[in-house]
C-alpha cells in the first residue's frame, strides 16, 4: 500500500494520478471497492468506528490519501480536537503498515518511507 499525505491542496491527488490511476479509480471520503481512497481524514472524522477498525478496512487498498490535520490552530471544541487526534493516530498506523509513504508539498512528492 502507498500512503500519501500532506497539507490540503498540496497536489496529493495529482500525484496519485501521475502513478497511472484514473479519476474513476479514486473514492473520496468513502470506503468503496475502488483501489484508491482519498480524504481519509473525512472518513475518520465522520465515523463512529474505532480508528483501529478503520485501519483494518483500509489496509487492503492500493493507495490511501490523507490530509495532515495536526498543524495550525488548535480547535476550541473538544470534539474537534478529539477528531483531529483520531486522524493523526490513524495516519500513524497506516504509515506504519504502508510499503511506501509519500508526503506531497507544493505539488512535490517526497518519499519518506
């Protein structure tokens, strides 16, 4: 599995398309049978599942794309802080299990694992 991360709007999906995937191969914000799942952060934030369960559901995909959500202003609302923490912990676990981890910034991919 390839785990792609980076800030919102940094070019992560363009990178995935450069790997040979088509737009129809990508599911955004939903776990489907498509080989690429993007917007993992939305799935985590909108799910009542334990992050460990989500990791198990996502592990068989070819490419996973997740925005980094831990930088910037810390939300005032406790639920938002907890959701952001859940996204970070999910990203850590997915990165551990990934064969390759790529961080995309300003459209430039950097392989970090």
